[in-house]
């Protein structure tokens, strides 16, 4: 077992205090958006060897197929989707051939891998996931008297269903309404709210987002998307090609080890509207929630795909022998609350407090935790693909 020191990302939507507080340290003033736990080349965790030297986790672990993040958002993230395996490979090879530097703002495909992911809420977590059904979108748009809303309504009536909704998005992104039109639509949403009218939080969401991104076409796109609120301990799966935009809150993300994101609004980063439209694969996503399976009596296991799984184990003094964690292969651990001791099959011990991260592999065998706390563990389910290349 190895205690890890993990890099952070300071994106502008991050929280100044949520992650520092989670890691039991003082805020430094700027936003801290993510903690990366894994071996992705753009943010590799480190450990301290027996000589006291910091070493990259890739040494003992190799290139892990999965990664774990802690994410904290104080304002909405970009409207985005992640590519499937074929599109990720093609996009990466094309950008490599064009010689686009990896750190260029124009770079979209940072690696040749797909990026399905799952979020596990550490606080109340709000996100937009997938498109509303046609009938619901029409219910949202019809009370809005703005010409843009009327045009979208007519277009969707003439071409309903998933393909028609994607066409709406394509039209909005290729020819976005002017900023004053977006403001007028939001004013109408605000008026409806004042009258006690909303359609499954569509108007409230548009008003909320517009405060951060005035005039952005993404505000209008948000009216087409499902709003989902996760309470702490709940999870949602975002497969490749699912349009989404996280709004606010703190969560764990477990995913294939990839950083491929196609953005189309609500961002200061590079926007690839055409790429996002091509990437969209799935439609209605009301089934995004993941129902956990119980392992032993103290562990919830969220396993929506063969690429990764997340277990969350609680322990207390009521079980002095400790709680056993599932899986015996390569694992990434984050203590999400309290203080525990992690013991491996050789009775070696590693102490973890809230915010600490660790790595374990086959040689550690079965792990158990003792103490009063909670530990999340990311891994690839037994019998699943062993290498990222198997996903291509």
C-alpha cells in the first residue's frame, strides 16, 4: 500500500474552500476544482519511497486504466460530452498528425481513449444530464413568447424525437442567438418563476446559469436538458456521448483514465460545437442514477460498466474486526470521512484521514478498514477489460 500525494487542477469554476477543507488544509485564495488520483500523464499521483524521494505512481502501478477525482464546483461547468472509443482514437490521431501541442488551448483530444464516467455525490450535487423528452421540451418552450423560443418550438414539432433535439442543439450552436435575445428569454423564465410556474426546474436552471454566463447560448441549451440532484451517497453514470453540465456541489468522479472533453458553451475554454454534436449518441437520460449493490453489510458497490467500479465502505467501533473492502487487484482509495487504518493481507497498516488517498495492488490482497470513517475505492471489476487498448 502506498500513501499518495495527488495533483490539483485550478479551473475557474472550482471552489476556493471545498477541496482544501476536504483535505484538512487552509484555502489559498484561488479556486481548486479537482484532485486527480491516478496515473494520467497530465496529472500523475506521487508516493514517497523508502529513501524519502517522491516518485510517480506509474513506477509501481504502471499506466492504470481508470482514475479517481475529487471535484468541487462553485458554478456551472461547460456543456460537454465525452467521445466513444472510435471517435477518441480518430480525434487523437488527427490532432497528433496536425502537430497541435498537448498544452494548446485548441487541443481537444488529450489521449486516444473514451471517457465514460460516474459521479458519486459528497454533498448535494446538481447537474444537467441528457435531453428531456420531446413533449417536455415543448412544454418548457411554449410558454416563452420570445421569437427564438417560438422558432425552436416549431422546429421540434416538425422534427420530434432524439434526432430532432440534436438538430435543435446543432442549430443553436452553429447560429447562436445574440446575447440580448438570451437575456430576454431568461427574463421570461424569471417572470414565469415569479408567477409560480416552472417545468421541472427548467426556468430556474436558466436563470441560475445566466448569472454566471450572461448571453451564452448554453443558457438556452440548458432548457433542453434534464436537471438531476444527487444527495450525498447517490451516484449517476454518464456514458460516452451523453450531453451534460455539472452545476454545483462536490463529488467523486471515477472514469476511464482519459481527459477528452468536447465543449459547446458555458466555458472560457476551447469550444468544439461541431465535435460535440457528432459525439452525441444517447437521448433521454432519466436512468442516469446508479443503484448500488450491497457487499457484506457496510459497503455499497456502484458498477455501471465493465470499465470501472466504485465501492464505498463505512466502518465504526461497532465492528472492531474492521470492514472488508471488495476486490483484490489494483485499487485507488480516498478516505471520504473520519479516520481509519487500512490493513492488507500481510497486516501492514496505513492510516488515512478525510481527504487522504492511497494505492493498493494484487500483492496487498484483501483490504479491511478499522476505525470510524468512510473509504471510497475505485477499481476495474474482475473479469473486465484489463487494458485501455482493449476498449478501442
